[in-house]
C-alpha cells in the first residue's frame, strides 16, 4: 500500500538567532519517519520557514513538538519584523502531497489544533480548508491586527479561538496565537523568456494570473482606468484562478522571467500555465526558452505534465515513471538554466531510503549471482514475481509499439490504455519481488525470538504463525496479479502489432511461470500453518487461480498460433 504523505510548513517568528532557529527545527528530526527538508530564515522579516514531510500522524506529532519548542524559546512581547505575525509559531499549514485528500488533511490539521490548544495553552485559529466558518478561511482576516490586536481579539465573541485560551494572560502574551490550516501545495514557478523586457514579461503575467489586468478605456495600455460604482478599478481576469504572477529581470541569467506563485495546482496545473504562457509570449513575438521550479514539487505535478504532453503528441501513456519524469523535464524546459535533478527536487524521491538494498535495484547479473549464492533469499517466490514482471513488461512493450505504428494513429488511445494497465501490473509485481523476500525474512526473525519462558514460547509461536501466514499470502498475491496481467497479453494477441506476436507469446509463458512458481510457494508455506482451515482456504484459492491460468494460457497461445 502506498504511503499517505503530507507536508508541513510552519513559519516561526524568529529569523535572526540561528541557535534558536536550529533548536526549534531539530525537534522535527526527533520523530521517526519525518524528514526535515528545508529551513529558510529571513532577517528582515525576522521569520523562518521550516519544511518537513512524512506520514500524517508522525507529521502532526513533529509539528506539535516544534510549536511547543517555539513557545519555550520565542517571546512575542519583544518581536519585531516586516512580515505580519501574531504568534511564536505564526502559521502551521498542512499540505496533502500524495495518496491523501484535502478533507483528510483538514482533519489532521484540526487534530493538531486541538492538541496544541488543550496541551500547550496557545490560542488556535483554523484557516483555509480547516476553517470552521467562512470568514476564517482567509488568513489575512484571522491575523488582522497581528499580535498587538490579540488582547482585544480574544475578548471578541466573533473571534473566539477554535481551541485554547480566550484570555490574554502572561502565558499567551509570550506565545501569541497560531493559525493552523490545510491548504494546497504552493509552487513557485518561473517562465524563461528570450527577452530582457520586464514590461512584456508583465504583459504575459497579466494574461495568466487570476488578478489579470486593469480594464482601460480605448488604449488597453494607456487608456483611462474603468472604475466600478465604488470607485475601484475594474479588472479583466486572467486565464487561471489560484495564480499570482509578475514579470521581472534576472541579472544572473540576463533574461526576463514571468514569476508565478501557483496556489491551486488543480485549477492551474503547471503544464497548462506553461502552455498558456507560451501562447501569450508568442503573440508578442517572444519565445519561451524553458522554465524553473523554485523549491520542491510533488511527483504528481510532473507525471501529470508528462501525460499532458504525451497526449498532445498522441503517444502512449503506458511508460515508466522514470521516462515520464524525463519527458516532463524536457517538455517544460526545466533544465534550461541549470540542471534539474529529480532526486533533489521531487518530494517523494527525497523521502526514499537510499540504503534500502532492494532486489529490484540490483543489476541483472548481481541479482542472478545473489540468487545462486548460499543466501536462502531471494528464492522461488521472488523469482516467480520477477518472471511475472518480465511477462507483462513484454506485453506492455507490444502495446507501446502498436500505439506508435504508422497508419494506426486513430487507435493510439486504445493501445495506450492497455499499456497503462500493463505498466500498473508491472509495478505491482516489481514490489512483490522484494515483498516475497521480506516475508521470508520475517519468518527467520520470528524463529530467532527467545523461548526461555512459557510466555516467550507463546509469543514466539504466534509470531511464527503470523509470519508464515504472510509468507503464504504474498505468493498468492503474485499468482493473482500475474493471472490478471494476462488480460494485456490476450488483448495484444488479438489486436497488437503482428510483428511482435512472438513477444506476446513469451510474455504469456512468463506470466504462466509466475503463477505456477508462486503456486508451489503457497503450498509449501501453507503446510507450515497451524491453522489448517486457513491453510486449506489459501491452497484452494491458489489451485483455482492456477487452473484458470492454464486455461487462459492455452486460449492466448491458440490465438498466437493462428496468426503465425
């Protein structure tokens, strides 16, 4: 199961004393599973932005510890700075990164706020997607009057904190309040232009950004401003909501850029902002040479961009994640000004354990050598899973080749859909290569548990049974996934590129090998289970999948033989 990831970006009201900043930031690293990504202090604002990522429960634990330490070390009674603020930890937004909805993230924000208010005696206000009423959605409203207005604000029934004290006592005078939210990821994104004109860069920004440009009578540049009934300038909105933008000149690169802050990546995906900027630049005789992402970006942003550009080219979407990232980087020109390293820019990649020693990261020769060695794992289960991986990879290759065949342009989406399915099965089976070995290692660990006392023996026996059950369920999952993947082989046998029909045959045989191999792993592991009813249930499921596989393999090979 894929992990749920959220980002937390607390802003603390200290940007000058590095000892205090580091002491607060290091609280994050005390929570296992949370990764501190960035600490960005600002002297003029006297404010530091801290960024960390992890699974939700761990992240809110780390945020709580950070807020607690900030309360201890920062005294708001003496704070001065250029940025609006009303607390030692001024804001603490949670941002959904992957496999989690905004609604779920908002619940975690409220859970954090409740804990902070009740245990740390800090007034807590929820804003944006965690807000409890409409007027509190806007942070500017919540923080209006800043720290200096807190004594009066806390007494106002309309601005009673969502959690925590509503009196300005000595403790609150020191800590101030904190605003906690769930919000969308903010992407700082710049478009590179082959011009030095800030004015023309601004014109492009006005076309794109939500605020657009001021409406004028006659000449759109110099005409008199059109005012509404209240005397405020009427604006012509830009292409996208959730986008702020301005043009500027970057002396370091000697070019003008359009600088965007994208606050709603659903309403304004990076690839669409890029494409519309290209159109706006082209109208003015300007060429977009590339773009740059400042800071970090969720993987999905680049994968969505890759899919967008692949569709425009009528190319198959069923390719590997690595290839999609390459396409996104080249299509957006993210390496125009300097190299773009996905391992350093994509949040999910920064969280990867580079010391995990996964089997699937080994070279083919090293994998074979390890399998042939005296080490008991990887064994037949992992090899079965890898056989299934190669089988569906071959069928996916045929789908991709078919999608790009001359004369079949009208059918590219049909083949792309099958390639996407194949890629999904491939990824599932790749994960099972390592999972089968992990399951075996769990059994070995269980057997190594102490057995001195009766309680030890009982715990050890339970651990062995649990590990053995898991080691039986993993190859059963290999069987089911490899069997399901045969739908791709069957589709390509019927409709795929005729010249690649032999590849479909090999893929089918590899999938069948995966099912057969995993079947014997289910049998041998199930025989060690103490729960015989469960063992029989798993064996019967395995037998059913095997029988269906044998029949489906015959059907697919008959199709192939009829075409050769």
